C-alpha cells in the first residue's frame, strides 16, 4: 500500500514537473480594433483540437493589395505542445494558389499560452485562405519514431 | 469460434484497417518520394535542411511584402538586384537556395522583378542577355541605358552551436537587408532564426 502511494506520488510529481503555463498581463481595455471574420472549423483530429484550439481570425490588407490574416491559437492544456500548420491561399476563382507552394511550418506553444500565427498572401488575386493544423505527436509516434517508412500516410 | 466471436472479429477488422492506415505503408525504410514542403523530410543537426531554406525564405518574403517598402519604387514592379550573401556557417552552401525562393515569390507577387544583367563586381547573372542587349543597343544606335535596379538585396548566413550532455543545438541565422539604391539606405532588414535541438537526426517533424 505504502509502495503504491509512493509510486503514485512520484508519478504525480513527474506529471506536474512536465507542465508549465504562461502568465500574461495586458491592457484592460484594448485600443486595437481588429476585424474578426466568421470561421468554419473542420475537426478530424479531436485530440489536437482539445489541445491547440483556434480562438479567432482577423484579416487586413498590407502593401496595398495583399490579404493578411492573423489566427489566434490557444493551448488549452498546461503542457508544452508541438504542432505544425500550413496556410493555403485561394484566389477569386476558387483555385488554390500552388506557386509558391504552401509549406508546413513548425509551431510550439507553452502551456495555456495564446499565440498569433500570421500570414500574408503571396499575390493580390488571393481572396480566401484555409489554415491547417496538424499534431506533431501523432507523427512522432508513427513515422518519426522510426517504426515505419517516411512515406507513411496519416 | 462461436457466431458472436466471429461477428466481433469482423466488426473490428475495419478499425484495424483504419488504424493501420495511420501508421505507415509497411514498416520498411524503402526509398520514397516525399513532399519537399511537407513534414516528412529529414531534420538534421549538422546542416541546413530543405525545409529550413523554405521556411527562412517564406518568413523573409512575408516580412518584405508586409513592410510595404516595395511600393517606394517609382517604377512598378520595382527592379531588384541580388547582391552578396555572405556565408559564415561551417557548411558550404549555395545561397541561391535562399535567394532564388525569395526572388520567385517576389516575382509572383507582381511587386518585384529581378535584373539578371547586373550583379556584384559587374558580373551579370546572365552574361548572354547582357551582351545581346548591348549589341542590340549598338545596332540601333540607342544611347538609352538599360533600366537600373532600384533595390539591392544583400545578407549573411550565420550559425551558432551549443551542447548540453548528449543534446546538441544548432541555430541558423538568416539576415537580409534591402537597400534602396538611390538613397543608399537599408529600408528593410530582417533576421530569421531556425533552431534545432536533439541527439540525432530524425525523419519527419
């Protein structure tokens, strides 16, 4: 019994030691007046959505005619999370902009931290976007850990 | 095996197939094509990987487009020349891995065109184009000069290493400046740092 309690205490300590969260301070009444847009979420990985969640998206224009977006993501857990994200741009005719090719970027977020992922459209013809979020743990547990080949599908 | 067991096994088969699809295509290390811009590429601790070049270039382009300085040129699109990119890393790299991606993205944005008939030290990137242009001008008796670049892109690549026990860390630092040639002022500058940490290279990230 004593051993079990000791083991449980040690495990709890290890779990807590692995977690750390961010404290923040900001203006009580922000002066910024963002332009939030309505978003539609498609979740195929609920485990990731429960950890790293999109809070809102705002948009603007830079350099005269280029769409800029800012996606606010929040770590809902108290643990450091790794994820990847990609922004796909869509022109006014509905075509995905493939050149330059959309690329995946690595993201890291501390426990309970809020981050802002920004992206600027590569050309003036872009009117829409799609942001993809991908859990890095799923990948590490399969291909990344060396249990399978690099072309494995997720 | 009774009927109930058979039904249970059959109902589990699709689940096994789905889960198997998440893992891999076979558990071997046979060569396969991977997307250069995807997350299946190799992450090394001793070199700048293909995704590092892409990420650095992408961040630089985003910063440059967002700055709005490309609109300062009286001519649209602005003419840019790629100047010297100094490599102070321990690797021998072709800096075109960075600058070409930036050139392509800026060109496709419609805001910049790059001259290939001027270059550092008077060396044109495309000597044939320059010679042909000069010959044409001579034959036509044209005294007008070729359009001169308004912006010059220069930069430096740096590297920083650290180690704690068996864990290695390497940071590659990409520094770029855009000089407005008529004023000689660096009107845009940015630095991108890419840090990788671990004990060995890995497949995927």
